[in-house]
């Protein structure tokens, strides 16, 4: 099985910074728990492009582009559905490994 996931990014083409976790960006988690710290080290994605399009239009500070990522099971990127929104998935991998899975970039 493979995953098709989407992420809002700021640049086209996306850069390494577009795929950094909050932890890698040096942001501190409030009230850190082991569960929160795991999520803090992941990169947020969604399995619905249209949902992200609406989100990006409401929050232009997040970015102007949506990337499509194709992620294979058993590869170097771990995927986990997280949070109360069933469409939300965190992914774990190096920014370079994630960037290598970008197959499309589109303007919001």
C-alpha cells in the first residue's frame, strides 16, 4: 500500500524548511507529554486536498501551495493517523526524504 498525502508549503518549488517539524524548527511544546513530543517531531499532512485548499485560504500564513506526496509502505517515512481529524496524518522522515516524495505542487 502507498499513501497519497498533501501538505501546505510556502514555496514552489518547496524547500527543506517546508518539511521541518515543530521540534526541528526549535519550537517548544507547551505541557509536553511523551505523546505530544512524538507528534511534535512529525510533519503534519492530510489525505484530502480540498480540505487543505480551504484551510490554506483561511490561513494564508501557512503557505500558498499544496504539495502532493506519494509515500510507500515499508519505506523510510513512517505515517500515522493522528488527532481528532481522521484526515490528519503525521509523517516522520528527514526533510530530504520527504521532499523526494513530492510529485506535484499546485497553487492554492
